[in-house]
């Protein structure tokens, strides 16, 4: 077979090429020909196909994502924003923190263990590429119906993959969610996040500058796994009639990644690197084109020097391979020998595969023959931009009119008690210890809070106790009812969770999970959610530092609920002043902060008791969220509260049960004037939290709330060994614990 060189492509303009099989549209293929002034070579076609994929180019979403820049709040903490591997924020004392959330949804359905494991590996390398030491991971997860047979295949594999990879890396898993809903059947959402810490002066960027500087590929050898992962696997809906896409799923080796991390941090410490990029989606195609495009010159690569696991790989396959545990560094010639010494010390394979040139082209050669000659920016950053048509779906009005407030409510105290137990034992509200116990949450010894706390928190300075907190949230049911409000509620809940732990919210990363962008109804959901999130970030003063869009999450014509997952990062000056959720001491006074209204649209109660989705989600009051956050942070810092738990899914009763079980103490509750017991217990009004106040601090705390205008209602006391709603019912903690803890193990047995 003749090698398809640039010369050959120029001489054979009419050769048929498999552009459609590689995920390209006809007009995209014609655009590539126009850019090059000829047909692309096979290697060039491979590069454009992966880099112009939905996953890499954001071609359907970037017209909406630009709002995150246009509406970005002024925030002095921002050091690196959207456009790099991950955002970076200043957290004080000379420290910077980088964090990001990404998706590995489609691979995790095809091959749950490796799909989830390599999702962790990829996000960790994104953080590493910024110059930071990864210090913690989080994993927001969504699965199909809890009792569906395929959930028993997907969930254990995903959890084992996350735990297996993260535990081997020695990274604590401090947060995330596990949500079940039939809409995710066949399209689980496996989102992974990572936090890294560095000094300000250690920030690294992905660029290749300086003619003569060497391009060094280091880490694992390149294999045949992950080929087409982003161009095909992540850019199509699933269809039962299509063959398996298992070869497109990457295979991970966490021990190789651990060596890669330590090796990279050492070359950073010795300042041997002028630019760096990890190899994730699109592999070498991404690393070479993005480094060259962001630099000041061109790049020449000798592709046949790439170390291979499979000697039969073609040049196209090498460029498309998404083999894990690989990095690409730009190194000045005088530093190459030392760079190689460090790689050898860590048993990491390192190879000079090219150099930076003073030209403007990315040129790739195979055994001396030129197979790629492209302007790198056209590959990396100038892919198609689609203005997809979008329209509010015809069914939206009927969905919102189907008010959950009209559903039958418990008529007796016995029914009310039974529904509390039904809620607490439901898969979404029950304990996720079966999952989280498979993760090492405390490795490294700096974890301060972890699941099931409101936010994960790690100490980043042992002398000063400076720390950071992170929470991830996203309610697809709310977003289905109103995508604009649903995205804002996701941000509000994460913001509230971070504040409830005592940390000040600083910045946002997001993972926007939606169905097919070719469906105008889905595109409307995406446009509304993006607009809602951008508007809310502006009002809360929390800029979006980066994130991920995952589209085509649907099977046939059935899309998942729109699921914007929002991660909020916060900073706390002294982690010893953190606030846990546990009601740990009898006699603590319980206060409900915020206003409770009859809001049941999308609620856990409506789902669990009536299998209903309809109406409107809770109203969003971002000014109230900000005020509540300020009160929670001040109360934590000044020792006015011993525990705090945000109110969200399941309402007050779910929060109280969790805090009681966590602390091993019961609670006596009194229904406040103006509320009925049902609304008091099950409403999901936003902007609320329950706090435990020491009696000695009650006056100081209530005076602060009163002075700031935050409603604070005394609703009970920590006492006894039951949750007792006076005048209604009492449930012993032992009965609640059995209901809360038995569900997930029972489903997965």
C-alpha cells in the first residue's frame, strides 16, 4: 500500500476518503480541502477528524459557552481562566489551586471499569499539566434505574474503576454524587474532577515557543486503545444496531501514571520545561497541534520515533490513539539530557520526537516522508462553529403545568411517618457508603471533610491550616422542568454546600451533560442552561474557570435529562474551624435558615412517592444564597455553630436524618407557625440550611441573622435517640439507620 504523503495527496485529488466514518460531515471535509488547497492525507484527515469532533472543538456549544467569558464577574483570585487545561485561582499565602471537572460518559457505558478509570487518569493529567500536584479527586455519577439489571453491570464496574485508579495514585476521593434515574439507562454520566495545588510561580501553560526547542513525548508507549474515542465514540448517540465500540475505550495503568506524576513534578521543580500538554482526547493530534498553535512558531515531528506497544499501528492510528499516561513537553536543548535523566530515574520512557521550528506549519514525517503539513491553528482552534437551531419543546408547557403540588399528600401522621421512611430508603436518598467505602478518602492525611459531608475539604498547608473545599451538584429533574433555573439551582446548591462547610466560594468548573445537539429541543435546553449558569455566576461572583461539554447522551430518540453538573471551589483560612454536618452533642439548638414555601416540582418526594415529574422547580434567589453563604461562613469562623447541612434533595427531613445518623444523636422538631408538617418536612425550597447552635451562642447567632435580614427559625433541639416531630410521629434512629443503609447493598447484592 502506497504511503499517503503530502506529495501523493497533491497528485491524487480524487481519491475517495473515509471522512464520514471518522465522524466528519461533508461540508467539514470540503472545508479541510479548502484550508489545505488539496485533499488531506490520511494522517491529516485523522487529525482533523478528532480535533474537529464535538468533544474537542465544542462546535455545537461554543457559541453559547462564550457567555462565561462575556459575563465573567470581576474576581481578583483568577490566575488562569478558560482555554487552558484547567483554571487556576489564587487561594492566598502564595498558593494557587487548579481544578476541573470532565466527562467520560460513553466509554464508561461500553467498558465501565476502564472507562471510569481512564476518566480519573485524564483529569489528573490535566491538573498535572498546569504545574500542580494533584491532591484530591471527586466523582459526580448518574446511573439508570437502580433496580435495572444493567445498572448492576455498569455501577460496580464504574465504582471499581474510579477506586482502583484513584486509590493506586494515592489520591483521596473527597466528594461527588450518585444519582439514579431511568433517563440515564444506557447513558450513564461518569464525571470526574480533580484539585491540584502549586505556588504561583509554578504555573505552566500549553505552548510551544522557541525555535530549536525539543518536543519530548514521555510516559507510556502508544497502543491501539482509544482510537476514535473522541471523534466517533463521544460524538454519536448509542444505537443497539451498531457494533460494539469497545476498542475505542482507553486502557489505564495507574502505577505508570503515578510514576509520570512524580517525574513531571521533578522536571517542574528543576525548571526544565518551556511548555507542556497532557495526551488525553485526540492523543498526539491534540498535543502537537495545540502546543504549536499556542506557541510562536511551527513544529516538526518524526512520528516513526514514537515508542509503540503495537508495531503494526499505522501513522493515522498513532496520531488518533488515546493511550493513557502520556505527556508532551517542550524542552530547551541544554535541558534535554537532565530531563532524560529524571525520566530514567522514574522508569518513564522519554523520546525526542521533534522540535519547534521558526515556521508556521505543523509538519509530521514518517520514515522521512512528509505525511502532515497543516496550519496548526486550523486543527486545534479553528474548527467548525455551528449555530444549531433550537426551540422550546412543545411539551414543555404541559410538563410545567403538571404541578406536583396537586399530588395526594399524606392524610395522617402514620402516612407522614411512612413516607419519611420511604424517602430515606429510596436509592437517591439512601446512604452511598457501599460506593464511597471503596474509595480511599483519607490517604495523604490532609482530608478534613469527605462524603457524606456537604463538601469535601483538604488542608493544603500544614503550618497555617489553609484549606480548600469542593462540592459538585446537578439536579437533572429540576433542569428538565426549567433548564435556566435548573442550572442556577445546581450552582446555588454547590455554592451552599461549600459555604456550609465554612469555606468561601471562589470559582466554578462545570460539566454540561446533554442529549443530541441535532435535536432543537435539546439545543434549547443547553442554551437555556448555559445562559442560566452564566447569569448566576455573574451574580454570585464565581467565575467559570473551565469545564467540559458532553453531548449525544441519548439512546435513539431518548435523551437524558439536561444535567449541568457544577463544581464550586472554596477556600478556608483554617480547616480546624470547618463545619461538619453531624449533630454531635445533645442540647444543641436547631435553627432553620431561610424561607420555606410549598415547592415540590422535581422534588424527591414527588419522585419517590408518586413517580412524578412535573411543575416548576424551586425558585432561585441568588441574593439570598449569597447572604446565606456569608452567614454560614461567619458563623463557622466565629464558632457560633457546631454543625450545618444544606437543604436540597429530600428537604428538611432528609437533612435532619443525615445529620442525626452522622452524629449518633436524635432530634426533637417542632413545626413552625404558618407551616404544615408536610411542607415543613418535604419542601425543597432553595436558599436554606439547618444549623446546630450551642446554647451559649444562640443570642449572638440570632442577632447576626437578624441584623443581616436572614430568617432564622428555631425548630428544635438535638436530643434522644429518635427523630421526633412533636404532635406528629417519632422514628427511632435504629429504624432510620436500617432504612438508610440497607438499600444500595440490597440492590447490588
